[in-house]
């Protein structure tokens, strides 16, 4: 099982380059930064975690810029969005950002994607929340065309463009892995249609997750696909829980690191590293 770190990186927490160096030095496989372009002051949409919305949601830095900083000071660490809200992004611009980051990192980028939960945030980007999943699908399909074709075009309901030229192309072929976030009822449909990995968060029941993983692999075989990797973002930092996830079929665990002043973040990284060592010893 691969082990990684994740954070809603903020302007008041650790520098992304420092975070990247520490993650690699402590033997972690990957580093994921989450995304919110902004947070509307309206609290019409309740926080999915319950209670008041923590301050880090309105202080997040851009994940692509932060991951590029981490890429510049690391050599092996995989760098991912956990997750990129593609429903709030132009697909042509985002395709170039993904390809550029994959280039500058030497092919180490993992493209975690999701549709988000904050309806007011979506609306501010001109996205109808009721259509966010079809918008996400089309934007990802369009980006795949841009990454893999010299003259790419796409014609859908939400994304529509005639042939274009766009370089660079990603180092990874045919493109960086697309990790589909979410744990809802229809998420497996999305993984099978355009994902390379399932990347759920807020997992509390490994046994139940294992049942869904078995369903995913069965359906993947039915459509002629190989085994689809499954990673968990925000895994509970307990060795027994991680072992239960491994038994359920999870191949990557990403431990969440709370945004805080740099010294506290470094303390958490060291704590997670001790847990990782325990997990590796079995």
C-alpha cells in the first residue's frame, strides 16, 4: 500500500516547497493539495463535515502553483490535486496547467477531480449545480482529447470547440491518471466512464467500502478493463484502520494534515511518518 499526505494548503500554513521536501524525506509516496477558488459568504450550503465551516476553506492557495513549488524541490514524490474542482475551471486552460505540471515534475502528477459540494461557489463560476456531474464528465473528456491529440476538438452540451493546437502534452501517456473523487451512489459509474482510479474521502466503514470495491472490479472486468486502483483521501491515521482498508482492496492511503503554523504541520508530518513506519512493518 502506498502512503501519502494531503492538505487544504493555506496562506498561513507551511510553505508548499517545505511541505514537499518533508514529505519526500519521510518516505511518503504522494502529496495532495485540495482546492476551493473562494468561499461565498452565504452559508446556504451546509458544510459537509457538519458545524461551522473551518477557516482554511476560504484561505486555500491555488493547488497547481503550490504543487509546482513542491515539484521543484523533490525528485520522487508524486503530486496530486485532492481534488481539483473541474466544474469551476475552463477545460482548455486546465488541460494546459495539468500538462505543464506533468512536464515540470517529470511525469509525477496525479489528477484528482471532483464536482464539489458548495452550490453557491459553483454558481459564481456559472455552473448549474444540478448539471455539475455532466459538466465534469464533458470537461474531463475534452481535456483528454487535448492531451492525446495534435488537433483536438470536442462537441458536447457543455463544452464545444473546433480543432485546436495545444502543447505541451503530458509526459505520462496517454495522460496523467484521473482520480475520481466522491463516495455517492453513482460514483462508480463515473470512475468506469472516465477515471483511472477511485479516490473516495470520508471513509468510515472499510468493510462497506470493500463491498463497493468488489463491485467496481466486477464491473470493470465486465467492460474489459483491468483492475482499477482505489485510494482513500483523509484516511483515519490509525494502523488498524489502515490495515482494514488494505484488506478491503485500497492501494493508496492519504493522511490529512491540518492546516496550521509551520511548526505544527511539521509535528503532524513526523507523527504520520511514525504511523507509516508502523503500517509498513505490518
